[in-house]
C-alpha cells in the first residue's frame, strides 16, 4: 500500500499541486464529479471565486485514511 507522500507525489506529477474538482475526479478514478465531491467532503480547499482548489497532499491524506479504514475493517472481519 503506497504511503501518503508517494500518493501526493504521484498526484502532483500528473495533475499539479492544486486540483479543481474535474482534475480531482480524474485523479480519484471517479466518473461523476458529484461522487468525487462527496469523497472530498471535509477536505480543506481554497475558494478562488469560480472554483474550489484542493491540495494534492490533502487529497492523498484522504485516500490514505480511506485505505487504512478499509484495511482495518477487512482484517477485523476476516478473523
């Protein structure tokens, strides 16, 4: 499982350091921007007036949190 720094570096390499919702949707692998928005609820963002911009490190942190929760839930149910 990649760590948070590796995820952030990969996102930065492909999309830059600050992502709008369309870029975040592609980075997360969602087809629907509303699904990406629900996934990113609670993640800090910068409001530029026209759009929200999310830091790659914050998106990577959310991904790592979700992955660790899934791994914890899977290991606890398999025992």
